[in-house]
């Protein structure tokens, strides 16, 4: 079992990234809430890993905080929730937001997540309520950190990366394109475009 990887961030193609660990490149899929916290390319980063073994592939899912990984594991234990839907939930809502949503039994935020209808949202909230009793003591909401100043990113590339990332989360191409195009500031990184687009969909 791979529980953690520490290496150089060499590629970011939301929601995928490549981490170089002693010359071996690991492809890792991450939720957008982790992507927002990553450093610049070429810098060292540590990710908490969940490994999924399938007949045709070994898939790595990475999380900036160990607590995020625990949330992911709770989600995929639920009936009908696979890694893709779990990542979509965690990309749309921070861990604290998701916990509060469950505590309040609020379906409205969950139904904004692609692949989650009202009945599914209601079922998830009921199943998660007991599991989250151990999560009652919450730290402050995580701060979202953008890439910060760096080399300028071509607008077309940032926008297309953001649209591709939203589609990979389950949004329809037309919805993804519309959400990204609606953002007026065109000098943002793909991570910031994704974050604003997701907020705009809620």
C-alpha cells in the first residue's frame, strides 16, 4: 500500500498531476481542493495517497491533508459512490463544508455536484450522518491558496485546462465551457478558473 508520496511536482493537468519521486514519475489524481494548495511546478510536495487496485490499473488518489484522504475513504465506502463521484464531491465542497452539509442534512449543495440528484443526495446525507459523529471537532475552514505570481499562463491553455477538469468531474461540456467563459478575469491560472467556475455553479 502506498500511503504517502514526497517528490517534485513536474506536471499539472487538472485533475491529474505527476510527482517525480527519485526519478519515478507517479501519476496522481487529486480533488480540486488539493490542486488549489499545490506549489509551483519544480517544487517539492508531499501528498497523502489512497491506492485503488483494479484488474486493468493501479490508480493513485492524492490529498494535501491526511484528513482529506480520510474523507475520501469515508465517501467511497458508501453504496454507489466510487472514486470519481467522491472526487467530484470533494472538488465542489471543502471537507468542513461537506461535514456541515451532512450535519444540517442540507441537500441543496450536494445536488449541484454532477451525478448527484435529490434522491442520491438524501441517501448520502443519511448514510454519512452517523459516520461523521467522529468529525464533530472541526478546525477552521481551510484557506484556498492559488498558485500566486509566476510565469504568465496562456489564456487559451488555462481556459481549456479548466474546462477539461470540469468535464472530468462529470459536468457536461457545454456547462463547463459556459462556467469558465462567464469568468471575466482572463489572466487567471487554470486552478483559479476551476475554483471560480465551481463556486459559480453552486
